[in-house]
C-alpha cells in the first residue's frame, strides 16, 4: 500500500457528500473507557453491548482505533479534531479553548447540542472530580466561558437531565457515565448493565425515529494496538460488520458531513464513514476499476441505466488526497458501461475517482482506485512492531528521508539514508503504542505505509 491513512479509508468506501444521506433528527454518542475491542466483543460479561453487533440496524466496526493515550486527549480530539496541546489527564491550564469544535459548530448552524455526564454535581460545573464524576471525559467543558466557539455552561448537564421523551433531545448529545459505569474503575459487566438500564429505550426508539446511537471507547488498555469497540445504530443504517479502519477523527468528519458543518482540525483530512447507510446514490455506481496499458491508464466503470445522473468528472491525484478533473463524460440514456483513457502517467502511483453529478447539480464521489506508475515498493517488518522495524525497498533508493508521524500529522521520529540503500533499520523504542504513518521521500518518489506499535 502506497497511500495515506486517509486514502486507505477512501479506497474501501464509496465517498458521498451529506446530500446523499438522510440527516438524523437526533444523535446520542456514548463513550466508554480503557478497554480493547477483544475485551468487549463476545464477552459473556457484555451481553447487551454485544447484542448490538447483530442488530439488523447496527453497523459494527472491526477495525476501529483510538488516536492516543491517555484518555483526555482522545475525547478532545473526537470533539475538535485536535488534542489542543493536551497530552495528559490534568485539567488544562490554557482555558478556555477557542478552536472550532463539534458542539459550537452545531450551535452556529442553528442545531442544538448538550453534554450529559453522570454524577455531574451541578449544571455548568467545572471542577476536576466529584465522587465518581471525572471532568477529563467531558471535552465540551474546556470551551465554557469563551465568546469564540464557546459552549454555554447550561449545556453542561448532569445525566439526570437526559430527557425521557426522546423527541426533546438536542440534535446531538454526548453521554458520559461515571468512572464506575464507563469501565474505567468498574467492570465490563457493570457498564453493560448501566447501558441496558439507561439507554436501551433510546436505542430502540432511534431505530424508528430517524436517529442514531453511537457507542465507542476512548482508548484500549494499552495491549491491543489501541483497537477499540465501535458501533453505529439507527433507522438509516445497513446492519452488518464493516472492516474499514476508522478513528475518532472519522466519527467527527461523519457528523460534520451529516449536518453540513465546517471541518474542525484534522477532520478535514479524514474520510467520512460512508457505505453503511441505506440511502442510495442517485447514480447507482456498480463498480470502478483502472488498468495500466502501456503508456495509458484506462478507467472503466458501470452504473444502472435508470439513473438521474447528468455527467461524470474523471479526477486524478498523485497522492490520493488532492484531486484534479482530467475529463468529463456525459451520462447517456440506457447506457451502463463507461470508460476514459488517461495518457498523462505519473512516475509514482496514480489515484482516480469519479465525481458523479446528478440533474439537480448534487455531486457524489466514487471510491478511490489506484494503479502503480512505477516499480518501487516498500515493506515494514515486523508490523505491529515493538523496539525496531526493518524497512525494505525492492530496489535501491538514493538519499532517502524517513519520517514517522502520528495520524494527526505530528512527526515523532526522523531518519536519513545517505547514499544508495535498499533497506534500513528504524529504532522504535521511543514510540508509544498506537498507529503511525511512515513516509519515505527519495529521488525515486514518495512512499507511505502504516506502522502499528504494540509493546
């Protein structure tokens, strides 16, 4: 694989803008604590949580990953697309934050928002703890008291204020159990019972009232590569198991797209979670593929003939993220198979997608497909790794630079290769468990690969 982490998501999914999906009337997001995917899935201690895996209106994700450790940065990243400089669980000292965030973006667009925390002692409370309540799990509090992207204090509510008439819920809300009921200090069984007792009625209600229930975990227990349990359930969801990799940033981007919000922080470079929705595209794309034929790349695709489509823009990219239109193909009545030839080949991989425009002017995007433009490849072994990895190239690279970065773009390790080499050893002892992006830049081109650290 020679594409960015964001592109990896796009490669597996049909990427559509929010116009193609039905906007939920309500979304409730529940975050649990510090347990890996394998600790929850199929656990006899979590019968209710696991019943959601087989719900016909539930999308269960087998490759969901938290972004970092410890807890607090994950919550802030989910809420704002950045850790806002916070790397621990202490009350931030640079408050209030003023960066864009999910809650303020909803409010500015005329939607409603609220955070509900179990055992919060009073509305708008800003203390670090109170009994089993923990502020570090409630990211919206960090934006209280500012006129710039602020969250009003009256939207920081105890869970006792969670409506029993679910039609009175805000557009989007977070539900944060206390430390005993979110699996932080308590057990998986205790959390399972709490969810069943407190949220199962909403879960049933959302399936017939155009609403969503999202359950995920802030981080794992540092034993499983930060893989976590995640599920989206609701009336417009196609039930099943989905293997596309997602992180908290993909959840944020999805919610922003559903409500037409501006992108906060790293969400702008993350893919929305699509392909799980019942709503169909006006252009029913059956497949897209690309084949290299000598000096030409042939892009072929097929769609249903009963389409409301107007035309296709064929788009290409050298990095899988920034696309340029290279041609236009009109939709023809009763025609299902289309093609386009690109003779402007790149030295490295070339990525293609279709911008599908219907007769109303609404635009939707196909999945991204790629073709190798060169013969250079790299592999990383072992992966997942512990203290070191070996990077192998299938031919020698000259004066290469290697950079290891977190998914949000922070470079944490760099190494240079002087002269000609076809392999190198990278010391990874300083890296914490989690996902990283390895980028190799050389005169032969740029190469990107994922690296998991699991010590």
